[in-house]
C-alpha cells in the first residue's frame, strides 16, 4: 500500500506539485493523468526519491520512504522510465538482470528469472537474450523496459508514459499484455500518462492533475459519470462518455443465460436460421463497447455469446444501453 | 564506390588517382632509388630504379603507374601492399649487389625515388583498404601480419646492405635504450595524464564553474612551445631538488626525464579532459536516470553505466594523446630525456642522415601502429551497441 500525504515540490518560486494526497491499495492500478507540466511525472519521481519532496510524506507498506536507505528503497520499486532508457551497452538479458544483480542473486536464479520474464513478455529467450537494445524494434524495447522493471518482483511498479512513442496497434497489444501480467502478479502500479484511453484501459482509479494539484480522483466510471466542472470535464472528454463507460464493462456482466430461438453454431460462427445470415458471436472477454458496435452493425436486438465453441447466452441491446445510460 | 565497380576493377578510372600517379611515376624516373657512396663522408652517385637489374624494376614502374588507377578498392589496396613489399624487396637486393661491387666501406643510402614509391603505395594501400571498412579484429590481424613480415625481413638481414642498418649495427645499444626510453616517456606521461585528466574531465562535465576555470588553462598549456615548456619546468624543478636533496635519489632533476615526463603529461591533459567531458555528455540522460532509479550507487552508476558508455570517446582522446606524445617525445632528447630524439639530434650534429632516419622511422612506425591498434579497440568497444 502506498500512502501519499501533502506531497509538495517547489523549484524556486514555482510549485511543481502542490499538496498532493492519495492512497493506492495493494494490487491496484492508479493512473495520474494531465497535460504536460501538470506535475504528474514529478509526483511519480518523488515516490522513489529521484526527486526529494519539499514537504509531505510518502509511506510504502507503512514505512516512510525518507527513513529507508536510498538504494534499498529503489531496489524494491520497479521503475519504467519515459523513453525506455535501456542500457545500450548491455544485452537484453543483462538489462533485465540489472536489479537482481544489484541484489546479488546467484547466477542460476538470475538466468532463470530472465528467461521467465522474456517468455512472459513473449520474447524468445534464445533469440532476444543476447541482442543489444539497438537491434530491437520500439515495441520490443518497451517490453524489455517493463520486464527489467519487474525483474526482482517488486511489490510496487512506477511507470512513466510506458507505452508512449509506439504505433496504436503495438501500443494496444502491449497494454493488453501488461494488463494480463499485472492482474496475474497483483503488482501495485502507479502509471503516469497523458492518454485518457490508456488510463481507462489499465487503471482501476484515475487522478486528474493540473498545475500541480489533484483536481479529482476516483474510479474510472465515476470520473465519466460525475466529472468535476472545468478542467476535468474538458480533459476527460464527454462526447463519447457513454461508449467509454461501456468499455469499462465486460459482456459477461449482463449476458442472459437463456438462448434465443433459431440460432445455431456452425464452424465458429452463429447462423440465424430464419434469415440464413451468419453472425459473428461475442466472446466473454469482449467489452460492452464492442458489443454495442456489433449490435449497431448487425441491426440486431441481441447477439449470441459463445464460449469455447458453445452457445452460452445472449447479450441484449436494451441491457447494453441501460449500462451506458446516465443514472 | 558501387559494388559493380568493385566487381569490375578496370571498368572506371579513379580521376583523383591520376593526380597522384603522374607525379609518382615522373618522380620514380627522375629521383634516385638509392645513392651509392664510396665511404661515409663523400657524396655519392645516384642509382635510378630503371637502372636496377631485372624485370622487377620495370614491373615496379608499371605498377606505380597503373595500380592507383584501379577502381576496385580491394584489388587496388592489395596490389598497393604488394607494391610496398616490392620496393622493400628491390632496395635490399640492390643494396647487396652494389655493396659487393663497391667494397665494404661503401654506403648505400635510400634515395628519393624509394621514399616516393613507398609513400605513394602506402597511401594507396591505406586508402583502398580503409574503403573496405574491415572489422577491427581483421585490421589488427592484418597489421600484425605485415609487421611480422617486415620484422622477419629485418631480422633475416635482407636490409643489411643499407647504410641505415650499418648505422644501426654501430649504435645497437643506443637504439635499444632509445626505444625503451621513448616508450617510458609515452607510457609514463599517459598514466598520470589519465589519473589527473579523467577526474578533472568528470568534474568539468558536472560543473560549468570547473569547466570555465580548467579549459582555458589547459588551452594555454597546449599552445606553449615545447622548448619553452622545458625551460619553464627546469627552473622550479632544479630549485625543488636543491631544497629537497632526497628527491635526487628518486631521479628527479631539472634536466632529464622528469621535466620531459611532466611536459608530456601537461600536453596530454587537454585532449583527455575535453574528450572526457564530451564522453560524459554523450551518455543518454535516460540511461543515467534508469541506473539511479534501479538503485545503483553513484559509484556503481559510474563504473557500470557512465564509464562504459563514455569509453569510446575518452579513448579517442587517449589515441590523440598517444600519437601526439610519440612525436613530441623526440624533443625530450634536447634536455637529456632520452628516447629516439637522442639518435635524431646526434645524427643532425654529425650530419649523418642515416642516424637521423634511425631515430625517425621507429617514431613513425610507433605512431602508425598506435593509431591502428587504438582505433580497433575503440571500434571493438562500440561493438554492436550502435
């Protein structure tokens, strides 16, 4: 658990971070969002003391970070740097091994851990272990950057624009991958980003910052349903808020177990026997946003939900609309 | 240079090469290849390359005319290396032949034609081979191979007919001590220069105030003429030894190796400091921040991240210093500092050009070898990380 209280950083006359307080529970993902220069990166960098705070306290698992020896503190916190920052003179394996080596793990344990992480991030250890960062694509470098931060199994992971500077397809893929890994390991994450979509996709809660202050903090859906007047409203973007709310929910939440008459599963697709049309079914991992899009496209009142080749239920349009509707 | 031109060496003519080939051939015709003197004192008769016996001399002339015109760098470079070897072969054979005719007192000296042939082929070889961009280990291997071939010819007595080798036999002891003295001057100034220059460079990188204070001073040191530097050092050193006589037992003196080592060290500081500053400045800020954020200590960050990343640029400074000091160390002989300069200045005093050459050629060879080796080391360090 991370507890931040009254955190303030002044550089001369300017106040970069102004009386910021928040808590992050174990296994939770908090996103700090805002425009450039809003103080989100400075806040993050005070948590592992790359910058020392002017005022305020930070406690990680109950310990005041100013009381922990600097190197010990940093060894226990994973950090994904903006712009990746891999060491160009070290191989991928050596980069990932940075913190374990500093912690003096034995060789066999380090090798095993490096291999495990490369596999976790879908990089073949035999192919990528001995490559140098310059030989990797942007997406591969970002993967290695995240793997390096997670190498010594830190309970806390700080990420500064971790998936920036990537094309949208690669970024979405990496976000999915990271989300799955984070859920599995239960790592506590604080993520800095200026990309609202990334925040909604990865974070449990979002803190919107402007001019060094947290304007609003809360669960993602709260920010969409009840955004504060002014900057938050503008930054969160309310034009497509119904769709964004839908994207926070999975189809499994509202699927009805009863089957609609006249559907038949055939070769992975569902055939509507009355019209003879093939309907691409929904999968349990789909969000309601995807369901809404497909309902509109098919012009249907409901869509089939198929799991492992079996028709397990239906998602009805009226239920989707109800989730996205204002309270 | 396109791959097509490399595959078909005679397809095109290197325009620039003509500028070199024409005067080289004219020079080879007009300048003596060797000079034959009945004894050490009198002036001699020229022996031209076209007077030399056998078809090889004609081949050498033709090669000097044609090889630079080949547009394929591999063939041009390779044949140019062969051209240097041919010049060395001819000079040894002709010297032995003339010595047999003219008697044991005769002196066979290297002439302008020989130097022209070696220089033009060596330039063409360096140019052609460097276009191939051979990997560093191959460069080191080729250098070792050529050095070994030349060394074998030298030891086997191939050049013994030449006056420079007669001069060597007469001065073998002095040559050996000059060699070690020279290495001592170069190595003995490099170590203190690194010990001072690296921390100073790091400080100058971190603090603009240090930079503003140190760089102008080092600039002034660098531009001080070497004779003036020796003079400036002799007085305080002599005074120091007078004040603390025990220092004399350590070899400190107003003249000799001490002021020479100090002067060479001072001359080394500017390149090492400025390259250290540049090396540290070239470290990506993200690498430094990543190292800090992962919990490296300042020392760990310096050793594991900063120095390895700055090393290629710092070593470029070391290469500049080593090559510069190999040349500068010759002056040390003026104040009794030893090194190959002793042979050069003695030769100048006796107007014995062969003795001057005996001091000069090893300096040139050392500088070339140092450049090739250090360049290869720098490229090896850069490795695959580019």
